[in-house]
């Protein structure tokens, strides 16, 4: 409670301080080299539809689902003038043409748990409420455990190299117990902290910063250099894309290698390195138990075991362990990019980088099929694995006179990207038409260690895929005088798609969507009237999981214009996927003046239960008030 009060006091005091100053940036020195800026907003959102059946917890139309108070202060300092003492001496060769320092904060407080819809506070309070890392009585398990950490250490009983784990800390050393309030209710961090140096054609920036290579229209599908905050579902739809991007401590440099070289001009090469020992940050994966209004659909997996037709015995303890990368050199990210203009017509870029895509769930256990037992407690553990992938990309931008617009082309090949095939990741049964054939009846899997048949208690493995992602975009300005006689409209369109080249269609390579279960249980028996008389919970068979397609795409259109001399800006975004998911996002921004903005948004999702459609029962209307010190 004291921590919540401190957050509220900080926000309130900071707000009064900023409103007390003039509505422009604050210069902290006479030469105006040091500048303080800030962006602060308060946003409230209400649900505009009832949640669907099997969504937990249930939400009603009109309920408050967000009251987000966000702050982003920035301090910039121009340091070049303070180095004039280097002129004319032995240090003149390294005296910068430009030297800058920047530090920016990022944080928010969401009051949904304190004065919002009560069901979300009730759900988050159950997370890890029964956590007991030491011996405990065997019985019905009341709830799952959610943790993060870099290590998993398991040994088979009787191993000469090590012994079976006797405590939770032995199996998962250096773990951190997750607290939903520190994820969904309030966070704060140093968002940017870097020093920029330039001398002639050379540029260097070191510190915490963002790298954005590839298109990131609305929803960032190709821009994966940096991780994105996932706690508000889809970055770019429920949360501003730049606000969702997570900066990393990075050494970044570029060099202008030529002004003109045959048909090429303005050529430069750029590179970056994120030392894994300094920063191996990955996004926090949302909990699948309704702890937040934006949590993935479903209930606590532990509770599935206590329902009829449960996935595993109710005496087992379910553990979801976010297995984050080790903080060492093996977790380093890096990238190299070249850019030039071809025939003064085509802006061409090509790059390669190493990154950590979104994690996939993998069953933790022994290859022998032996049940994982930690100090007398049978444990059903699933790890979220973060494995690196290489990305090779090319992009081009050019102006077309016939259509009077700009074309954007982007293609990226993700090599050895981790995927999700349920019978491989979780070692469950493949497709079963009868819906109730036990795993033990299946023949041994070829190549499986010791020829052991698939067993829900055995360890899983990570399958890999090579995925081609692409975007074709077109932007232009145009006039519609009958709608806006004074200003033009901005049109931005794109088609974003992907092709999983490793998808073969058989069970071994039938990829599914990130471990997301289909909604609701499966009926296994009906009476003469068609009423369900027996059912099982999803999770035991491959077809229980949301499908993924070898090739799919989505189209998106954004239109924006300005009225009242730029003070009123309506905007409309429409997204349609090949699988049938549709999303609509109209917004309206009114600029009272340069420092106070009012904004209204409506987010609507419908159609297939896939991709963005996983949140099709989360339609909402929101209002925002933004203060800008700029």
C-alpha cells in the first residue's frame, strides 16, 4: 500500500510541477545547451462488449479496464561547446563535430487493481499465492506458479554427476517470483541513457537506446531488433509502438563511406552490438490466467487439472518458468546494415542481425519419461524458451510519378527461428480423431531417445523453422475537397505477410500459434438430444491448439487529415487478415495548444480466433489527456 501511495504522490507532484512551468521546453543553462522535455498522459478505457464464453475473468460492457498514467521525461545536453579547449592542440583530431548526452525515463501507474473492475485484482492476487519452494503436503494444487530465471538444472535419479533436485531452488536456481502488480500496475525504468559522438563521416553512440530496422506499421511484425512490451496485448494497437519498444544497452556506430560511386550515392554502413553480459533483456510474457484485462484468453493452467477431463493429475504442481537468456557473451545481439541511393531513385538497404524472437513453451522434464519430482512433489513444468535467430533483410523505397506516391518494399528471412509444434514442444499426443485415446497407446516415435512413446511427463524439444516475412507498402497525399477543403489526406497502405518454409503439413512440422489453446473444453459424448454428457479440457492433443498457416498475410490502411489549422486530427486504421480477422481503430486528437492534447480512441476486433483475433472480445473505447513539455 505504501508503494502505491508513493507512486500516486510522485505522479501528482510531478504533474503539478509541470503545469506550473511555461508550455515549452525548459532550458537549464544560459546557452540553452541543456533541455528538459516531457510527455505525460492519463488514459482511461472501458470495455464496449461482454467477454466471450470461457474468457477468465469475465468482463461486462462499460467496465473500466485501464486507467494508465504514463510519464516520459527527457533531458538532452549539447556538449560540443564545452570542448573548445581541444582546438589547435594535439587533441584537435578527435575533437567532436557534435557531442550530445541524453537520458530519458519511462514509467506508468495503472489504477485498474486499486479502483477498477474487481475481478482483475482478484485474479492477480491468486498468482503465486500458494508458492512454497520447500516440501509441502501432497494434495489438490490450488494454483500455478509463475517465475523467471536464467537456469534450469535437472538430473535423473541415480545420476553419478549430480542428484535429483530436492528443493525448488535446486531445479530452478536464481529464480525470481513474478508479481503481477510489478508487471501490470506499475513499472519504471531508465529508458534511454547514451552519449553520441560524431566526427566527419564517423558516428558513435553508446548506451541504452533503440534500434529499429524494418517496417513497423501499426503492429511491429518485421521490426524485431529490440524486444517489445507485451503486457498490453498487441504492440501498436493497444499501446503506442514507440512506447512499447524496449531499449537495450548498445554500442552503435556508422560511417559514411562515399558521397557518389557510379550509380550509387550517399552510401553508409552501420553496425551495433548489444553485449549479452550487459543487457540480455527480453519482454515479460503475459500470464495466461486473466491477471490483466489484456492477458491471453484462458484460465490458470493449474486449475485445468481439477476440472473434469483435466490435462494432468490435480496432485501435480504446474509451473510456468520464463527461461530468460544467460547474462553472458552468448546472449549478445548484433547487426550490420548498408544503405545507399541507387540512380537517385531507389533508397536501398540491406542488413543482417541477431535477435531473440518471441518465446515458445517447452515441457520441462526427463527424457526417460520419469515424472519430475521436486522433494516429493510431482511437478508439471513448462518453460518459455528464448533462443536466438539470424535475420537477413532487404528494403527499398522509391517514388512513383504515375501514382504520385511512395512505394515501400521490405523482405526479411528469419533463419532457425524457434517454433511451436505441440507434440514436439510439449510431448503430447498427435491428432486423435476419437479425442480420448491415451498417449501410452501410441507407437514409439522414430528417433526418440530409448524408443519411449510420447508421454505427457517427458521433456519436450524446440522445433525450428525458416520464415520469410515481407511488406509491400504505398503512401501518398491526396485531396478530397468535399471532406476537407483546406488540407490534404495522408494515405498509408501495406500488405504484411509471412511464409513458413519449414511447414510441411504433417504432424512433426505442423506449427501452431505460440502455445495458445482454442477456447473451451471438447465434448467427448452426447445424449440423444445432442446435449454434452462428457468433456475433456484442451491441451492433451495437437488439435487443441490454435492453428498456424504456412503462408498468410494481412492488409492495413491508415487515413489521416487535419482540420482547424492542424488542431483537430482524425485518423482511421483498418486491418484485415487472410484468415478472417478484422480490426478497426479510429482516433481523434484535439490540440488545445502546443502542450495540452485530448485524444479519443476506439479499438474493435472481430473474426477468426487467430493473431490479433485472439483478443476479439477486448473491444474498448478510451480517452486520453496528454501534457507535453516541448
